[in-house]
């Protein structure tokens, strides 16, 4: 869940190996947290989480904090074990030790 500008910014990280997954996280604003629609949000996000797992990268980043955290909830599917889903600017700061 990353826009063109974030992708362009992350390419400034030396030796970055970046995979972009262009698929819905399933969160959709409040859709992912409402009791009535949460199960559907998980169903929509699960294929995306599985793609993240197949990429086997160290970090996951999303422009949308809610979408990133929703995918992080599907950790069993993503295999992302760091503490949180990062925003691209947080990943940039981490790479430059800021």
C-alpha cells in the first residue's frame, strides 16, 4: 500500500531490495474495525498478507497507517516479525539511522 512518491523516495536507500505489492489490504478506513465488516476485511487482506509472506522481506511499509496495521494483524500470514508495520518515512529514517 504505497504511492508512487513513497516508492521513489525509498529508492534513495542504498542497496534496497524493494518489492511492491499492488493489492488491497482490505482495511478501507473504518471498514476493517467495524464488527459487521471486520471478517470481510480480513478475508480481503489475507491474499495481500500471503504475498508479503512470499516476498520474505525484513520490513513491511505502507503509506496508510491503518492498512499497514491491519496487515500486521495478519502476522501469521505475513511472517513479518518486527514490532510494527512502518510508514515509508519511518523506513527511510531507520535506514539512515535518524
